């Protein structure tokens, strides 16, 4: 499974969103990496991609609101990371549609998304929880 | 300076292995002749107070193991997906080092990671040139640090 319990922040709303996000990314990767032909994978893949695009924006927004509520000092920098990812996702999906659903573009996206998401949740989001704990 | 950069890259790599792959047993030694038959090489350009590049040499087996741990899926060849996941890891390690450097008032940015062809004839001289071999239970990687101070 993609999700690991040590990614938990101890903030129920954020943890629930992270789990949902990981579940969707995992099913996206499973379809992306399956042996089926590209044509066969496309409908499911595009559906998950569309869901993720919306869900990521929603989650980033809620997480930023939580940071504001605890006066997290890394708020601005963290917001930049989120914006960077949203920009990347938008750029890839635009290229992907323009290319008429090129497989290599999606494989490249999937690999980067995997590493980015794990690092972001395991390292950068954890700093929010560390701060919240210290603050008490 | 060479020593500090060497340390910063080792620390950043250890942190990434620990947090992303849950591997804490990581050792390191300077390495002048890292040998590997089949590897994925990623270059990350550096601009700013320091200028140059970092070359990350990931043996194929190390790369496949890393992506396997992250995804829980089996991979048997370095394809576009694997190369992209590994490139992002090189990007993350480099980015973490740039943050550490900015704490000591050295301001640098990194360029997007690119796949790279090692060139044995590239004998361009760098003020800061050091190689480090990082050993873990899922394999080794080698980092080649090549930087000049901006004049
Ligand atoms: Fe998050
Ligand atoms: Fe976040």
C-alpha cells in the first residue's frame, strides 16, 4: 500500500484527506502500470486524473487554512510548494490533452507525482504537525 | 567549503532515505572511482552564489529498489516512470541542500533535473569537486559535486 501510518499528522481532517489522496494516487498508478493496452487504460486513467486535479486543490486549500489557524510560520513557503505542484499538474494535463493522450507524458507525470507526494507528506507536511505539537 | 558541501549533501540524502524509503542504515565514504555497469545518471544544475552541477549516479538495481519501496509495485526496467521518480528524488535532495545553504547565507537555485550521459572526457575544472558514495541496504548511489563560487 502507498499510505504508511507514520505519515499521520494527528490532525483528523488532514489525515483523512491524505489517506484519500494516497488511495486515489495508488489506483491511478495501478492503472498506469498495468499490462493493458494504453487505449484500454485511458478512460479510468483520465477519470482518476480529473478527480485528483480537483482534490489536490481542495486539500491544499484546507491544509493552508489549518496552517493559518495555528499561525504556522512556514505558511508562505509551504503555500509556494503547493502552488508549484498545482502549476505542474495543470501544465502536464494541458500538454497531455494537446498531445491526444500521450502515454510517455503520463508515465513521466506518475513517477514524479509518486516521489513528490511521498516527500511532501512525509517531510514537509510533518513540519506542520511538529510545530502544532511544540505549540501545544 | 568542500567539506561543508560534502556533509550537506550526505545529510540531505540520508534524510530523504529515512523519510521517503524508511531506510536509516546509511553509510558514506568519499569515492574517486565509483564503478557501476548499468546506471541512471541525473544532473541537477546549480546557479547563484555557487554555480555548476550535481550528478547523481543511481545504479539500475538501486533505482528499481527505491521505486519499488515507494510504490509497493514491482519494476524490472528503468523506463520513463522510474527515471522520472528518480529524477524527482535528485531534485528533492538538491532542494534540501539549497535550503540548508541559504541558512548560512549562500543563495543558490537549482535547475530542473535532467537525464545525463556521463562523459569521461569532461575535464572541466571546478573549485569544489568531490564525489561521495552512499551505501544502503538497497544499493549504492554516487553523488558528484562540481561547483564554482560565483565571481
Ligand atoms: Fe498535504
Ligand atoms: Fe502540504
